[in-house]
């Protein structure tokens, strides 16, 4: 064999670099898939917290923030929250708010609008597990 033919049988620097890059991509993909398989798949659990300390009154309307949380690992769809302002002798002001989806471990802030000084009640009506 001549020295020139022996050199052409070895992989080039380009092919070695491509093989190395391919190996890195495959290792990252396997790591990502393993992480996804081990990730928390617990059912959605919806909780809420009225943040009264951040409430604001603007004339005849008070805006009260409510943090809606999904403490589970799975996504919840069509989360429906009902807010009710009780004003004593007047008819209560009831409003329903729907959140299209709430991913696992996600928090969304909604606002309840009603008369200042009225008693606010919040309850969750339901959600779907897609």
C-alpha cells in the first residue's frame, strides 16, 4: 500500500466532528425524554388565594386580585371560578370567570370587580382534565 491510500481510509476531521455532534444531540435527546418520563404527572389540583392586601378601589368599583394555582403536575382545562359580592340587603353580584387552561405548577391572576366594602366569596365551580 502506498502512503496516500492509507491516509484516504482514515475518517476526515469533518466526519469526526459530525459524528461527535450527532452523539451530543442524541445524548441530549435521551436526557430530555428521560426527564419528561420522570416528571410529575400528578392530577391537576386547583386552589385560589384572594390577595386582599392588593385590592384597589376606583370610584364605585373595587378590584380584588385572586391568584388561581394549579398545584398538580397535569394541565387543567376550562377552569371556572365564581365570585360573589354580598352587600347586605341588595341582590348579590355574581360573576363567573373561565380560564381556558392552567398548566401544572402555573399561577394566573384574575380580578373580581364589585362594590367597595362588600363581602367577597370565591369558589371553584370545576375544571376538566384534558
